[in-house]
C-alpha cells in the first residue's frame, strides 16, 4: 500500500515544482522579466533609419487566452509588421499568474511588442507585478523617426497617490533630445473623458500632448470596442482597439509623406 | 435618641447596603467554590491523569498543522479539531506568511479549512494511510490593496469580485505514523500533500482551453502533529 501510494504521489510532487504557489497574489515572478526594455531594444534596432513604419495595436486581452493566442498566430502569418503595441489590461483580477500567462502567449510573437498598463493590471498588487514582468508604467521608445510615448492614464486606480497622467514624465520626454525624432504618437490604456481618466486635466493633457513634434494620433484601448474619434474637435484622432474577444486588431502605417493610414483586421 | 433622624437614616441605610453587599459577595464566593470544585473533578481522568480538554479546555486544538504553499501562504501554521464518529472531519485555522517577492510588502494570510477524510486504512500498528482527503478553504489576505468588495470610488459593479477572499477546493492523501502510546509527547505525525485550485483560477480555466491543469492546479505539502 505504501509503495503504491508513493508511486502515485512522487511524480506529482517532482513534476510540478513550480506548481507550489504561495498565494494567487504572491507576486512571485518566474521566467522573463522587464519584457518591454528587451523588446524596445529590438524595435529601435530593427526600425533604425526607417521613415516608414507599420505596427499593430491591440489590447484588453484579460481572460481571453484562447483569443489572444489566435491573434498571435494570425499576426505571425504576416511579415509586414514592425512591432505590436498591447494597450493594457493583460490581467483581469491582478493575479500574479495572469501576467505570466499573457506574457508567455505574447512572447510567441515573432515581432517585438510592448505592453501598457491597464486599469485591471493595477488591481491588488498588480502594478508591482506589471513593473517586474513588463517594466515602468510610463515609457517611450523610438521606431524610425517616430517617438512613441506610452502612458499610465488609469487615474481612478491611484487616488492621487501617484501623478496620473504623469506630466513630469511627459515634460521630460518633451525636453529630451532624441536624434531623429520627427513625429510623435501617444499610447495609453484609457483615453480622456473616460470615467477612469483624470478628467479635471483632460484639456490640459491635450494641450501638452499637442506640443510634441508632428503629433500623428493617440492610441487607446479599455473600451472593448473599435473607436476613431476626434475627442477634442482639434484634429487629433484617438484610435481605440477592441478587446480580444472581438478578434480584431488595428494596423497603422506611417509614411514619409506626412501621411498615415490605418486598417481594422479581423482574424 | 430618635431612630429616624436624617443622620440615623443615612447610617441605617449604609449599614443595610453593607450587609446586602456582604451577602451578595458571600453568595458569589460560594458559587465560585462550587464551580472550581466541578472543574477539578472534571479535569482529572479516572486514571488520575490531568484532563486538559475538560470544560473550556475543549477549545484547545487537538493537533498542530504546518502547510507549505497551496495558495494559502508560503508557510502556514495552525491547529484544529477532529470530530465525527470516525474522526472523519477536521476543521483547521491557519496563520500564513507570504514573502513580498516582486511586490513591495510582505503579507499575512488567514485560512479557515474544512477537511473530510472518509477512509482510514491501517497498514500495521505503526502506519495508517488515508487514501483521500478533500475539502475547501477560505483564505483572506491582509493589506490595503485587497478588498472584499470594490471601494466606493468605483461606479457600481466596476470590478465584480473580491481580491481579499479566495475560495479554494482541494483533494489529497495522507500517511500517519503512530508514536508509542503514553511515552511520546505527540500521539502521531501525519504527512500530507494536496492539489487545489481557487475560484479565480477556475473561472479562467473554464473559459479557455489554453490553460492547462499545471497552470491552474496548485500543490502543497504539510505535516500534522496530533497532541490530544
């Protein structure tokens, strides 16, 4: 009987060494960390010197693992995309495992990607885990001659304990002299006038964003459906990607003639 | 001397109060004496040994448990009570510690666990095997970042779940070694392992074929020391 029992028990115990979870919110991260930094290096290297770039945006992949995997498969079939921007909400409950499950799916992309922080990613100690797995919640990178400024705009999650959006960060990015910086794109999870955004500063935010060299457009996610709106009726477009269950993503092409095109792709 | 002047009234009054107080305290004292006698007779077993579990002593846990992982904490320490005809029920309480790992704070958890152990198989006089243990546990985690229901700042139903309370279900197996009767401090020691999952992992697994059992099943190991 004892032998039999050990026979059943031992494989279980040794096969699943990383199955001994302390707690769903333990913050114990295994596998790749600081994903954004590594991928930004890849993007900047691959796009260096380019004046025409093509990238995909998607987001809100929380608890849609099957659909996110389908997106990865669909995107890997094409070879014209330079990189992917995940607009945030990788997790649904802020569980530590959720960030790693999503990272492992997105890591199957053949092109590099960056992930923004969504409001669900801030739940419980999610933002600590996000920071560990992906990196800082405000960051920027260059793709060819375009500077992408990616922001945490989930103000409702922070109770004024953090500046959200962080105008000091935006100011630093404005003053930073990056060689080859000609055009700018802003990316955020929550767009102005959402109940998650700090709407007291919505107009101020827009004024600051518009100071950047050749602002092309702004990108967002969060609302789970496709959006293309001139939010402030000032000519600056906000494009929102749908959630993963809608099985679509956006593709943007920024061309040297100061034009850009975008398309919605269903998979 | 007048018997009922104001002054004498007051004296009589205080004498009466003193007397009644004395009677009351005498009665209480009697009661205490009675109770003490009762406890003493109750806490001595027929063989003359001291019975720690008499009266309120029934609340003293019958065993101590240590459990590693299992989604309740890195390490949980607790105790509990067994009951039922064949002692097939066990209720445990645990205090757990979760190191901060990549987050900025260490955490404390509390777990209330109900076990059901339907079969006990004696291998020999020393070893006993319980081929199935199963049950549920409620786990709460301390910290400002965790809430039972969403704080007021959110619109109603913005996040329809609790980050503070997890409901877990488990199955497992146990092996028990019995010490010499009366000679050792502990009656027996039990090794157990369990496989468990929680409500949020289950919701995620139900709606996705991508997630495999090794993703949403959590393992744990534990020891139980039987004291009474």
